[in-house]
């Protein structure tokens, strides 16, 4: 059985062992643990304000992750969404469970718009986000508080609560 649980420090090593091989070996992204200081301080970086970090756990093994970074003004960044290869795909539903958990948390914690950045290598992830209603946004149109990682080259946003005026992007009134 797969459980979605908030991050706890007892899973720190398992989380790193999930994420780094996916980034480095599977997708050939030249990124190190040192270049991701958030992974070394999940509680301080994500579990504050409207933010949170969740793990998908099966038989006490970490098989997936997703994070929500509070950016203020009802905006947040989706980060660190990873699923172990054997658990990917709709038949397992791990990515969907993680994202549904993030949506529900967002609705109950005042987040109305979620932004994300990804790399060109993560094609399946891009298709998944697009099926989930995320829309492409230019890097220049991201809120100033959005944390761009050096490997990010494609950006998306999604309203959690539909805006009043559908012709106006949900984030436009909140930009500073």
C-alpha cells in the first residue's frame, strides 16, 4: 500500500537516494546535492507558511516526493516531484496521489496559484503537468519570488481556485 506522508527526517537519506540518481543517472542532469541546499533542510525550506513536503512511501521505502514552497501572496512553487521508475505511470497512480495531496493542501492553506519549473529532459513530466491543467508561462512572466533552478528551462502555472476573470492570468494581480 502506498501512503502519502509529510516529510520526516527519518526519510532524509532515502529521499536523497531517490532524487539524485533520477536527476544525474537517469536524465543526465549535471546537478549535485550541494547545488540543492533545500534537500539538506527540508523542514526549514519547505515546511513553513503554506509550504509542505510529502513523500510517497511503500513498505517504509520512499518511492516518490513532491514539495510546495510558499512564495507569499497565495502563490507557491511545486518542486521536487520525483517518482521511482518502477512506480511511474497511471497504473500505479503515485504521481497523481502526490499532486492531489498538494492540491488539497493548497486549497486549505490559501494557495491560489502554483508555479513550477522543469527541464527539457523531463518530457513525461511535462505531459503529465499539461494533462493536469498546467499552462506554459514565459520565464519573464514568473513572479519575482519564484525560485528558478539553473537546470530549469520550461515553466508552468496552474490556478487552484479559478480566477474571476478568465481572460486574466491568475497571478497578474499578485506580481510585485
